[in-house]
């Protein structure tokens, strides 16, 4: 049994390691998305792919470990387990390595070396589980059997991510002091919650829009006020959209939700890549689509001002999915009419996305 002083010393040292890692990092940049100058509206993209693990989950991972250490859920040597198929696993493996902690990601599906490699390269382990929803029970079981910690981003990220200081919200509003709108997606809901809390705490006039892909429970749950809304359907847009309302999704902080067709997310992800060169993921496209909707409202009302949207992640692996026509066709997605709508809009036409499929 470790001595109480040793336990506290390890926790303090570890939190300092995380703080140093954050302090070493430059603020992620705000990249302009080009709009015609005579509109008087700017659109900036907060590039969270600039983190070492190329995802906004980089900050969330740091926040989750910091919080779990401060709560005593993680002590020296605690094996850390998470259930996630996405970029969170890479960011968490990075953070676990920084702290010298064993890390396992439980991912949905059949064993897939391509998905496992970036986690294993950072010293983490990966287990694959079917059916997909079994990942949560399996992660919980693995953690319990090893005396470890189930990190559980859906349960904790909204509490762990700071809305005042050095996490996304504090940094974003220090760079862009008063945008009219800030636009984000919702996976755990933590990012949106931190932005909404920051706006309220600082009395900003900025409004928070949350974009939501097809199949997700968040938009209908928000619109209907049903806290237990569930679709039971997985999202095709990695990182955002959930089959059920999650505890970290806080509707009361959201001014507007925008439902985005998946083909629109794909077309918009390609538009971000064309503008920035970054091979962004689908959720960035969802965010851009919603931002363009808001820009159109401002332009058409003759309002001047600005919108900030989040680049959630980027990586070459997305070239084989959201940026690939074969992949889109296999998923039943036709981005072409959506790409045409973006193009027409950017040349001055009204914002008229294709009618949703019935
Ligand atoms: C643009 C964007 N917003 C939000 C999220 C989800 O963040 P959270 O899990 O904090 O809700 C993602 C995740 O990929 C994202 O890409």
C-alpha cells in the first residue's frame, strides 16, 4: 500500500506534467475560410487538428486524466481503459504515455490493424468487440478486472473540460473576442457545454449553435425537450451524433441546433480541405455546413460580423473515407448536389441546400 504522501506527490507531479504539456503548446490557429469581402461577414475555423494527435480530443484527454487524477480515480500505475472507436483513443494513449500509465482502448468491430496502429504506436493496447454497443460493458469489465479506471468520456468529459482557462473555450474567446456565433458538434457534449458556459460566465453576446448529423438523438431531443430521446442508430459522422441523449449534452446552453445531412457534411469537409489543405474529418464538414447556414442568415439580413466553427480533426486516414467518392457511394451518400449548393452560395446565390431525402 503506497504511503499517502507518495500518492499525493505522484498526483501533483502528474498534474504538473499535464500542465507543462499544455503550456508548451501554441494556441491552435484560427484559419480564415474565404468568403466574398463585400459580405461583411467573416468565417474563422479554430483548427483543433493542430494538436500533436491532430484532434480536439487532445485537450479532452488531458482534461479527463487531470480530473480523474484530482478525483483519485487514477493513481500511480492505474491501468486506464476507454471505450471508443475514434480519435479519443489516440489522444488518450498519448496522455497515458506522458504519465507512464498503461492504456487500453476498447473499439467496436472486427480486429482492424489500421485503426489499432496509431494507439499501439503510442504504447497503448487495443481490443476489438462485437456487437458495437458491447464496448462500454467490456471496457468497464476490463477496468474492474485489472483494478483499473474506466475513463468514461461520456460520463466525465463535460465536467472535466474547463470553460474558463486553457481549454478550448478560454483559448477561442481570447483569440476571437466577440463572434456572433460559435459552431460546434456534439459527441460527449463537453465541447458545446464548455463554450456555452464560457459565454454565460463572461456575459458575451455570442450565440452557440450545435450541428447534428443524421441518425443522432440530439437534434430531436433538443427540439422536443425529451431528455431520454433515443434513435438507436449509429452516426456515420465520426465523433459526433449519438444514438441517445448523453448526460454531457446540455440543451439549456444551446441557442440553436442545426440538422445537417450527411452528404452535406461530406461535401463541406471537402470544401474545408480545398480551402485549407487539411484532410479534415466529417465532423468538421458538419460544422462548416452549419456555419454557412448562419453566414447566409447574416449576409441576407445585411448584418456585419463573424462566425467561428471548429475543425475537429484531420488526418490522412480521412482521405480514404470522407474525401473518397467510392467510400461515399458505398455509404449511400451523394455529396455532388451539396457541393454544388456550397459553390453557388459562395458565388452569391441564396443558401439553398438540396431537399432532404424522405
Ligand atoms: C467539430 C466537432 N465538434 C465537437 C466534437 C465532439 O466533441 P465532444 O465530445 O466534446 O462533444 C467533435 C468531435 O469529433 C468535432 O469534430
